[in-house]
C-alpha cells in the first residue's frame, strides 16, 4: 500500500509544480485558460487509463477464478500450478490498477475528487484480495505436490473462494473507475460550455 501512496503523492507534487510554472502572473488567483485546459485533459487521460487497466484486471481475475472452478474435484500438481500462474497474473493486473487509480486520483478535478477517492479505495481492496488469492494459490500448489488428497482439496477450495472474492473486488473497482471516467468527461463538457456560448454570442 505504501508504494501506490508514494506514487500518488509524487504525482501530486509534480502536477502542482507544473501548474505553478505555467501561471502567467504572480498575482493571478486562478490558472490561465490554457493551463486549466491541460489540467482537465490530464485528468481525463488518467481516468481513461485507469478504466482500461480495470477492464484488463477484471479479465485476469475472471480467468483465474474460472480456471480454479474448472479444476474443482481434481488434484494434480500441474492443475494447481496452472491456477497459481493465473492468480499471479490477476494479482499483477490488480496491482497495476491500484497504481493507475492512484495516479488518476492525484490528477483528479475538484468536481471528481470524491469519485477518484472511491476508485482508489476500491482498487486497493481489489489488489489486497488478489494478493490474498495468490497466496492461497501458492499454498494450494504446495499441498498438491506434497500433501495428501484431503489437505490438497481443502487448499484448493480455499483458493477458489479467495479467487471469487478477488474477482468481485476487481469488478467493484472497475465500476468505480468507469464512474470516475464518466464524471471526468461530464466535468470537461460542463467547463467547455461557457466558452462555446461566448463564441456563439460574438
């Protein structure tokens, strides 16, 4: 959890420095129009990036959960290793999602900060659940290779349950990132309306 937080804080500092450098006058109380537009565009890009990453994370989580279900009742080292590999991919995808939502939160517009916080919170939950599922899958792989059938089946069942939880948590994170992306786009459209109205009047 510390790495994404540090990333978010670093991104915030960078964004603040960039905005300060683009001010046209020291006494100006708000960013110049060009700076404000760049800020909105950066927020939109970060939100879309997080949304795309979320979809990939959902796919990886679903693949791991499905692989585990298909292996239900079957105990073998090869099957357990295959599930472990799928769980690892899902955990890596969830970690990337956590990083992307942290970056998006750091660039969020004032109107979308609440949605950005929700997306970051849900992605952190998804990453935690995915890492827990990976730990279960690794344990299951060890049991499949070294333990008796009963112990191996218990470990496999624990893995299936953990992967199901990770899949649901990742879906929640994906919904949150989609909401953030939608709200960011709506905020950009609203901010563009006064300029369009002025052009029509002139």
